[in-house]
C-alpha cells in the first residue's frame, strides 16, 4: 500500500522483492492444491484441492488485472537496464510483466471481465477433466485364466485396496475381470503379466480415456481458443508459448525433432536388444514394459549406462516409445 511509480520513497529493488514475496505466497498455496488434486487418492482430498485450486485461480486472475500493481511492474520494467538486476531478478520481472499482459490487464474493463469469465470457465473444465480421470471408469474385460491363483489374489487385493469404488468382487469369474481404467495400474499389469494376450488387453485399455471427457475436452479446447483470441493470439498454443523460453511454435518443433533425431539410434538399439531377448514373435508395444523389466532384473543391462538407467526410472521406456 502506498507504493507508486512517482513516489520518491519507492526503492525499485525492494518493490521487486515485495512482488516476488507475494508471488511466492500465492504459488505455495496453488501449487500445493495442484499437486494434491493430481496425486491424492482420497476423493474428499481431491474435491477439496480442486475447490481450492479454482478459488486461487480466480483470485490470481483478478490480481493480474490490478492496475495499481501493473503500474509498479511497468515502472520497474522501464528501469530494468539501470537497476543492476541479477539474472534471476531480470527473469522474474520479465515473467511478471508477461503474466499480467497474458491476463488482459491492457484491455478495456468490459473485455477484462470477459477474460476473467473465460479463465474461470477454463478452470472449471480443467477440474472436471481431472476429476473424470481420477474417478476411473471400470471395464468388465475378458481375462483368460490368470497364470496362477497367487496372481489372481494379488491383483484382487490391489484393486480392492486402491480402488474402493470397484465392483465387488473384482474377479467375477475365472475368465472376467472388473478393472479400473487407471493407466498406472494397467501399465503395471503390462509389466508383470507373462501372458502376451493379457498384456495386449491391458495395453489397449491403458490407452482409453474416461467417457465423460469426450465432451469435456472439446469444451476445454474451445474456451482456451476463445481466451487466446481475446488476448490477441491466433491459437491457444501461441498464447501458452508467451510464457516459455521458446516463444514460437517452429522453435518448439525444432527442439522436439532434434531430441527425436538424437534418440533414434538408441531407440533402435534397445528395440533390437529386447526383440532378441523375447526371441519368438515380433516385439509389440505391450511387450516393452514386460521385457524391459525382465531384462533389467536378470542383470542384462549394460552397467556402463548407469546414468541412462537412472534417467529411465523417470521416463518409462514404454511411454517414451
């Protein structure tokens, strides 16, 4: 309060650090809510964190249209070449001004209100989309005799423990299985099931999305596109790139193509190695997690590639492929 660009008592760097403190406080709250709504397994926590995230998103959208704050930021931006800012301070100031510009602070009041309404609707649709994913549809799928009674009991316990809304019992017979369409569970089953037909079924199920998102996703895309147009962008992609190091779509594609070219040889080598390890029918996408895990568990991975193996724990081979 009381800080103005024309205020002689304004200390530019102190003002920047105050703005950084405000940003940090807001991020601590909304980032916690974001992590909780994506990672928690309890539905009551997911719902509460989604509500908190929506409330904070609406508040931040309003804050990013505050003319008084923006006048301070703009004043600091005009002085940035004379303030002897560190690289971190300079990046923060650039990002701060970009955030305000991307929130429509420069628009007339009526258009600012339209931007706020679109932002709020986008937040609601994102929460709906995430909620549909976390609630898990269930599929009753044919599941030929599971390799052993131990396996049957194991997967039955896993589903009953982690998916309380699962139809009970999870195994309705020796040939049918009620499965939650949770990609993490299905990919884990792809890793551990020895029967190729069963792995194929789990892999196909892991590519499915909740039926409710067939309507939620187009609505989300349409509102994001409308918001981008309001803010003077040709597309949502162009609007999103405003906040990134790469600000042009062709720069992003060039990066991705460069990464792909660099990995191509390694991918071919690993695929041939796993195909030889499988040793019979051609290697299929649903074989990758199973034979990668089996290959590593038997100590057949090149120990000279320790750093690569460490990285692979964060980038599962099947998903990378």
